[in-house]
C-alpha cells in the first residue's frame, strides 16, 4: 500500500528566459516573448506530494503545519514575489524555465523529517504544467543476519 498527500502552494514571481552567451536574435527565436529584456510574471501553483508511512500516533504521513513551515523556509521565503533570475542563486547560471524550477524546488526540499517528497508539480499558466518525480530509492542491501546463541 502506498499513501501520499499533496499540498498546494501559490506564489507570484517573475523570470526571463534567455542565455547571455546567445545573441538577442537567437534568444528571441528560441524563447520568443519570454526573452523580453524586462521579464514577465506568473502566478505559480506548486503541488508537493509526500509519501511515507502513516505515523500511528497522529494518523498522518506528515503534519501539514510542519510541511508548510518547511516549504516556507526552504522555498517561499526566497521565491515569493521574487525575480527568479536575480534573487534565487540557483538561477544565476541556469535558465528559470518551469522545468528547472521543479528540479530546484525538489532539491531544496530534501531532508524533510517525516515522509519523502515524491513529486513536485508546477502549474505555470492555465495551459502549462510541469512535474519532477523522484527517482526510485535504490534498493537497500539487506543486512547480514546474525545468529545469536542466547536470548537475553
Ligand atoms: Ni514565463
């Protein structure tokens, strides 16, 4: 059995899609209006899916208040109302497409205490959505079984 929960967060931010090592013309051809020098904004909707064992004490995979605080500290504090190109360090040398935004958010959410981030899905516009799905965890080698002579 596999259980998951998905929580949705919204934040507005601006970005510009361009490469400084390409000419204006090439940028324009590849990225179209998204290469406009002054950028443009989106209201991003980010869905975070967490899987894991249900804590028998609480009946929850992860406490939503804890998840909210974690996402706030790791992502929203910096991304909300930001210019992604200029204010988020990961995008200094990386184009802030929503594909890359999914990956960066996924990476920032590593280390959640309970549960495992399984998927980051972002709606950029009413027409576009993107998602990053975690690689399967490598199978653990089973620990060698040790016989014990005596029970204690
Ligand atoms: Ni855009």
